[in-house]
C-alpha cells in the first residue's frame, strides 16, 4: 500500500511540475505578445533578462523530466526543450508589431537554459 501511495505522490509531483512549466511558458508567451512595457531598457540588458528567464525554464524542464522518471541526458533534454521554446518565441515575436526576432536573444536563451538545467542537476534528488 505504501508503494502505491508513493507512486501516486510522484505522479502528482510530476503533474504539478509540468503544470508549472506550462504556466511559465504561457507567461513568456504573454509577455512576448506585448508591444510595449512602458519603460525602456539599457542597450543589450534584454539579453540578461532572456538568460534569467530561460534559466528558470531550463530548471523547470529539468525538474519536470526528472519527476516524470527520465534519468538519462536530463541536462541535454531540458536544455534542448527550453532552446526550442526560445526559438519558437523569437519566431512568435517576428509577428508581433513593435517586437523583433533576434539571434542574440536565442543565444541568451540557450545560455540561460543550459545554466538552469545544470543547476537542476546539482539540486537534491
């Protein structure tokens, strides 16, 4: 009976983590859909924002995959998923008036995703 409860708990944890990951992706999409934020950023500071945003996404993907039972290549898989989402976000921004797609942003997303995935690998398992 205890094993069943532990499995149910793990399933609940995995579902909750995937819901958090999807919710965070929706937040990124929403913010990318906005033309203006009411303030301007210093030059290239958006790269730091992209890196931090995708660091969290990489970490969330890592935790979600691990909770779902994945054991191999977690850093690579989580980073790849976050990078693919970053590329899709830049494509999305191409169609938003007042926003621009940028390879520099994709690079910052990738650095952040890889960093977040590595952080996940060092957290308590």
